[in-house]
């Protein structure tokens, strides 16, 4: 049920896509305490301007049912910024992250909802 969607302007070689996705999924599961079998990770490429200029940048959207506390959000931000800097060369100042806590009844999966 936790979802992490990373949109980035950084060039990602095809052979690095799955390892970056796997690292994002692992960070999401471990930091939120949710089973990774319910985590979904999405990686998309696109044009991004940062401060009005093209740059290696990323926007991350994280959604989940509970567990997105201020402490968890800070820990996710720190870990994900470090990952993107190491793996894709994106400076932490060029990363924006949003966190959305979704009511269980508003999250569908496997032919039903979680609530």
C-alpha cells in the first residue's frame, strides 16, 4: 500500500532503473514499517526545471495508509535524497518530496479496498 513515485530529469541507464527502484522500495518499506510485498515503486523520466533552469532534479510522491508521521517523513527524505545523490547525481537541494496519507477506503488493491 505504500507507493513511491519518482519523476526525474536525470539520465538513468536502463541497467540502473531496476536497482534504483529496488532501493526506493526497500527504503520505503523499512522506514514506514510496512511489508515490502505491498510497496509499489515507480520511476519516470521527464523534463524538470529547478529555480527556472534545467537541472538534474527529482520530484517524489509518497502515499500510504498510515505511518507517514513527521519523523518517518524526515527519515524518508534523508534516505531518498542520499540515494538519488549517490545513484543519479541529483543534489538534495534539487529534490522535492510530498507525503499523502490516504484513507484505507480510498485505496484499491486486488479487487477491493483496504478499508
